[in-house]
C-alpha cells in the first residue's frame, strides 16, 4: 500500500466503481469472517486487503505484473471459498440468519455467494484490462500509465475524409469519431490525466437498415408515430402488472410486446454496425446484460411463467435498448428527435420502481403469492432457489441501473452512457514524443460516474 500514489487515490475515491467494489468487498468479508470461530477469520481479513488493493490498482506505479498474478490468486481463492461454502466442505463455518421473507429464512451464505461472484468478476476484469494495456503499451514503446478503473466520459466528435479530427474542431462530417474525455473546469492539483486517443472511426452511414441521408428531420408524423409506438410498448406491459389478475392480461401483454419489438427493431436498424459490435464486446455491456437477464429470469420463475412473463420479455428488450443506445450516432439522433435525458431516463426510472415494487411484494405485501422454490438441485446437496437468486441479482441490477439513470440524466447529445474512455498519467520522466503518439495533451478529466 505504501507504493500507491495518494493523488490518484483521491481521484478513485470519487468514482462509483470504487465504492461499489468496496461495499461489496467489506460486506462479503465481514459475513465470511463471522462464520468462523477460530484463527481462520484471518483469511477474510487478508481477502479484504487483497480486494481493496486491487481496487487501487490505478494508483500503483510499480509491480504491474505482480498485481496481475496477485489478482489471479485472489480470484482463485474466492472461487474456492465460494464452492466450498456452497457444498458445505468447509468444517466449522456457520451460516448466520439475516432475515425472513415469505416464511423462509435468509442466511449469510446466500449473500456471501453473490458477493464473492461479483468480486471474482471484477478481479478478472482488472486482470484482463491490465494485461491488454501492458501489451499495447509495450508495442507502442510508451510508458504512460493507463488507468483500468478510473475512466472518463466519451463523446462523439465529427470527422470527414481520411483524417481523424483534431480535438476541438467542429467539422462537417459524414462519419463519427470517438473522443475520450470531456474538458471541464476541474483542476487536479497534483496528477495530470491525459486522454488515451481512440483510433477507431465509425462511418455514420453504415447502419443495419438503409437510410435516406439527403433528407433532414423525419416528418413530424413519423416521429410522433415512433414515440407513440414506444410509449404503448412501455405502458401496456406495466398495465399487465397493475391490473393482474385480469382477463385481458394476455392481450395487453401481447400487444405491448409487439409494440416493443417494432420500436426496438426500428432503433436497431438505425444503429451504426461497427459501433454496435464494439459496444457489445465491452465489459459494462456484457456484465449488465448478464445481470439483467438473470434478474428477469428469476422474476419469471417467481411468477411461475404465467401471463406476466411476456411483459418481462418486453422489459428485457427495453433494457437492452438502453444499454445499446450508444450505437445511435448524433446525426441520426437529430433526425428522429432523440434525447437521452427525455427518452432513456424514463425507462430506467420505471425499471428502478419495478424492482422496488417486486421486492416490497415479496418482503411485505404478498398480494401475488410469490413463494420460494428450488430451481435446480446439484451435487453435494447444493440447491439454487428462486428467492435467494432473485435478491442476489436485485442488489446488483438496482445499483447499476441507478448509475445508468444518473448518466442519462446528465448526458449531452454527444455523450455515451455505456462506453467509457481511457485515461492515463505520467509518473516519471518519459519520452514526450512517445506520449504524443498515443494520447491527447494533458488536461483535466471529468470522471465517469
């Protein structure tokens, strides 16, 4: 810990990722330690320190390869602990009672498994990012230390012809270029961050469906029809839950799902092809897609796959529309009258409210008769039950969808909500020409929340 740069630590303390990882790490290690009644409690302390050190990886200017090996060792240890606890192979570890819902008791083992899984994923993400950054820096011959946790917002920037745009230019364009970072008035007193240049350029005309680029805005009637289609696709699935049980529930669910499919399908056709592929390979997209899919799947199990499963499919489509909306270039946003704050934020707020409503129904109201049951039984007496699985996903999806809602509320027309930009900093005397070859000039950087 003595090798960490305190100025970079100050920056990390202001990021969402750091506090999410720290809270999960602390809660998990406390539950793990409370289960032991002997000297093995030291394992949880060491695990907490190892995970905390991994969250400060951007502040460590030495021993990068050592940190990769240490993170891999910590990830392997967490996987071993999780499997041992779930299969009751650890002798003397006692699962604590936490609370009761629907007549079923929740024990610390249920929460512990989800926490260990989340930390395992984040550790492997850090290992992959650091390995890729070190490999690329070695090829470039530059020693600018790139951050893997501290990231900046990304904006579209205009470009034309074969040349990438210089930063700050407002050139008429037929394509789009990603610019990492947003200039702000925030000045960091010690460390000076540099944007890591994004070399990719995306031609806005390369959409999945052919677009008439000679026309301006879409006609008013077509824009109104598009947004009415979206409102209907969002409102009818919501009405199914409000009016359940109802004789018209199936009809409302089907019409709502069809409207959602048409709305999302139109947007998919407007997406830039290469940017969409780039977006779907990012960690944030894959992590969110997996968590959201598992969360909605657990809710469908709670509903026993009745008529309310169709609105869940519609919600899955809406959420994936949200986390892929970055593939819609600004020129097409202008054509259809799209605004992130106006159109994306309501979907996320509705999803947050739905999560709170279902959690309240399970814990307090019990109007729908949602009860626990076994999803699948595995070896060593290991069972995957619906409600523990649901609550494990609920915490993660609620926190990350809240984060996306904050981004959407503060996004401009050029900002991206899922894709984030890379930054780095000088930590000793470097070759100036090598730095210029891969980064923009040193400037202040607004962190991604």
